[in-house]
C-alpha cells in the first residue's frame, strides 16, 4: 500500500523546535507516512535526514501585511467590545515607524480599522487578504508544488505568519485537507490567527474553548486537543548530562547552587536588566551570610541587545551568562531561529539549577516538569517609571487568567523580598510546585510527552 504523503508546512522558523527538533518526524514515519517538510526556513533539514521541499522566493502581496495588521486590531477591538474588557486593546503593540513606508502602513492600518470595525467589516478584510494572496506568484508556485507532489494532508506548524496564507489557500483550492497548530499559550487572545484551515490542533481543552470563543464560526468537531511537542524534550532523560560535565562546560563552581534568571524580550520587560541586577544584589547578600549561590543568566533568544552588559560585568563573580543556541538569519525577531543544540542546553540548564526567576514567562511550565518553582518579578523600577508599561499591564493579559491559583508562582513584589523568597523557595517549594503543576495541566494536555503521537494519530484519521 502506498504511503500517504503528509506536508509539514514550515512558513517560518518558529515551528522548527516543535516539529523538526523533536521526535515528531520519526513518529510520523513509524506510523507509515511519507513525511515531507515544505520548508520556508533557511535551515537545511535534509542535513537531519528529513525529506524536504524548499520554498523559494516566498513573498506575500504588498497589501497583505497592512490588511493582516488591520485584521488583528479589529479583532482585538471586537473582543474588547464583546467582553467589555479593555485588556484586549493592550495587545495592540506599536508598529515600527522608521521611514515613510512604515508611516504609510500605519495610516493604512488605522484607516481600515476605522472603516471596518464590525463583524461584517472584519470578514471583508479577511476576504481581501485571501483575494490578494491568490494573486501572488507564491500562490501560483504553491499550486504547482501541490499538483506535482499530491500530498494527502497539509499541516501548518504555526498559525501566525502571512507566508502561510498562500500555501494553505492553494491546498484548499485543490481539495487537500489542511490543519494548523496554534503555536503558543497566549496566541489566541492576542488575535494572531492569520490562516483559516479545515482543522485546528490545540494545546488543551482550555485553548480549544478559547478558539471557539474568539472564532465562533469554527465547528467544535474540527478542533483537536493534542498538547504541544514544546515540552516533550524535558522528559527525555537520555539527554541529561552529569552535573560535573555541565559545570565544566560552562565554567560553573561545583560548590555553588545556581538559580536561573530567564530574560525577557525588550517589549515584554524593558527594565529586565534592572531586575537582573536586583536579583544579583540579593544573591550577593545571601552569600555574605554564608551561602554559596550563583546565577545562570539565559537571555531571551530574540534579544541581542547590550542592555545587560554593565550588570554582567559588575556582577561577574555571581552571574554566568549561558546564551541560548539560536542563530540570527535576518534583522527581525522572527528571523532568529532555534537550533537542535539549544533543546539539550535548555533541558540541562533546568536540570542543574534550583529555580527560575523571570517576568511572566512560560518558563514556569518548563521548570515544573522537573518539580522546580518559578518566581515572577512583580514590581516596577521606581526611578524608571514608564508611561507605556508596567508589570500590572503584563499580568493583566488574558492568558494569565488561566492560573488556577496565585500560589502557582512565588511573587517578588519588591527588591527587598528577593533574598527571603529565594531562601524560602529553596527550602520549601512543595506547595507552589503543586499549584504550578495544576496550572500546567490546564495549559497543556497530559501526559505532555505524548503530544507528537496524538498529533499524528489525528492526522492519520483526517488523511484517510
């Protein structure tokens, strides 16, 4: 019997970690599929032994980006009206305005938002996007590829990029079933859904409920709860190296216990370098009292700024930076892509640190896989009051409302609390870890290590 050909569409590098650097490909092959990566990333997946078809010169229509941004802002406005909740409007991050082209785009987005902020208007904008994408050479190229290869199913690894629209439309126009995976736990409230597919794969029942709420035209029977491959690597104990080997690799002191400070991007946490310094000061005080602690600083993979440099130099006896193993292949955040090696680096960083400190990151779930607590920064830097930002704004985001108990996190409400709360977390974290595990079970279908298999089981059913 012929092996069914399944196209795994990688419109950008965001899906590499979940669907190329996990065991996802092997599971698909074991289930009898011909797995083909329809690859729009600069990475050569054939070097991993994968069957790939490279996408060449993919470009959206000139108007698509404007229409996409208008769609997002209209959706957020409609969500705010529907729920009477202004938090949705805070997801409207400023568009860049570096030149005349950027300014023209902003004017276009604002005009469309003004004219089409209704359900009917939203549908018009979405229809225009599809119409314009069908006019592109990329759509024509996608049609040709699909006619030649004849896949039984097209699975898109990320619902956000505009470069996913043309291939999905081409597949649908040829009668090939399509699905998309919702990439992250916060994506749906942020109105980041760019593609309309035949089926949707989500992390949890909670995310399914969100999808049906924000997009009521989607039938519940077309949404499948699978989990995410994002956390599968944390359960592969064969990838863990000894403490001695890890410490030697990164010039760590075997006499110290290390905490992980996980950095945020500059939009989420513009004062992140100040928070790192506050944590470093607390660790210095703890060590002066006879303890032996250090900090491993894992910066946000898409932050290549120099804003931490002064702090890292000042506290070089306390802080050891271990940079994520990502590669920059362009000038924008979504052109900074993960590598295979970073999967193991993150796993071993979690294994060989005691806890994690950050501002509102999903690293809480990474650490709870090893029963380790997370401490959230929860104060503004007083001398740096920013009109457009505050921690209150961050923690009012919709996705944090999934937290079943505030005790899922240890909250650092001021710099003065850091020292005592680190000590408390190291001596007794059972209760907070227990609550964090319940939160993890809401966000990700369990057991989390079976996500790839569940995705393939569902594809097998749909590709018949």
